[in-house]
């Protein structure tokens, strides 16, 4: 059976080889026929065919080159895009870090500024409190009227002195301790303090009182100096106002005693006729050069008519004539 199978395989292989040989021979024959046909075609007819083939090859070559160029450009563009994307991501990351650092710095500065403001506010409050305590502790004039004592207490001090004279030494020491305890409660707790500690406390209070007295003296001198400076400035301002009033022809006394400028006399106080003009009529005397005083409902006096009205009319006539001559000359 194996020999038969081997023989059949050899037969099949030989058949395949024969078929391939036949196909190759057929292709060779076709190529030879085409070559013979091309040889039979005249030269003038064969040239256009060769030119067309050359053009097609050139076109295909150009298309291949353009395609390669476009592919290269696309590759470069993609690389540039990727590179720009990476740079943009790096820039955004750096910007985010800078913004975060700036925000952190701003927050720290805000906290420092707030802490500084709170400390300054606390310091001012402490200084104000100390100043108030110092002013309260200063001795000065007191305008508080003490309450009147009862009639039964009229000789209270004498009775108290007699009682103290009749006290023994131990009773006096006990009274002294009681007084010191009362004073200690006002100044601070003294429970459990010995006599030496109380003496030290008294020395501290004495030094504090001495310091407050020195501060009081400095403040009084400062107050006196400020009062002197204020008086000097007020005197200078009065001198400036006085000189300004003299330049304007105003009485310095009136200018100094009033906030408003002094009134000017626009009419004689010796006139028998009361001026009945209103403010606008008086104002026209200063605005109009040819104005003359006229009282409503009354003719002008002869002296005013002769000296003022006629004079103004003559000047107006001369000006009108001069203007007319100039107009004719032009």
C-alpha cells in the first residue's frame, strides 16, 4: 500500500510540473507574439506609444515623489504638533505652579498683615488703657462736692482719737494689720504675705507713684508748651487777617470780629432823601458806565441833571458822531 501511495504522489507531482511548464511556455509565446507585433508596427506609429509610456512613468514618478514629500510634511507636522502639545502642557503646569505659589504667598502675607494689624490694635488699646489709668491716678482739682456729714458725726474724729489713745500696743498692731489688709485688697491680694513682702510691695507702689508723678510733670509741661504754640498761631492768624483787611480798606476790628466781609458805604449818610433802590438798581450803577442815581417815581435833582445827565448825553452824542464818520469813511 505504501508503494502504491508513493507512486501516486510521484504521478501527481509530475502532472503539476507538466502544467507549470505548459503555462510558462504559453506566456513565452504571448511575449514573442507581442514583440513580433511591435516589430511589424511602423516606426512613426510606435513613437507615440513610447512617449505615452514615458509620460506615464514620469507622472507616476512625480506622484510618488509628491506623495513621499506630503508624507514627510505630515510626519513633520505631527512631530511639531506633539512637541507643541508637550510644551503647552509644560507651560500650563509651570503656570499652575506659579499661581499656586502666588496664592500661597498672598495668603501668608494676608495672615501676616492681619496679625500685625491685630497686634497694633492690641498695642494701641493697651496704651490707651494705660493712659486712662495714668490720667485717672493723677491728682488734680476735684469738683465733686462731698456729702454733708450728719450732726451726730460732728465730733467723730475727736472720739476716734480718744479711742486710739486708750488702745494698747497689741490693739494698735491689730488695727494696723486690718488697715493694711483693706489697702492690700484695693492694690492687690496680700493674703499670706509677710511684713517684709508687704514692705517690698509698698516700695514698688512708691516707685510707681514716683514714676506717675514724673509722667504727670512731663504731660503738664507738654500741655503748657502746646498752649503757648496755639496762642502764637492764633496771634499770627490775627496779624495776617489784620494786614489783609488794611489792604482792602476795611476796619481790622470789623474784619476780625465777623466771618463776613464788612459792608461798603455806597451813599452818603447825610442825604435827606431815603434811598428806595433795590439791589439790582444799585448793581447797575457799577455795571453801567453811564448810570446815574434815579429814585423811583421822582425826577432827578437839577444838580444831577446838569452835571451828570447832560454830560453823559453829550459824550454819547460825540461817540455816535465819531462812529458815523468812521462808517462813512469806510
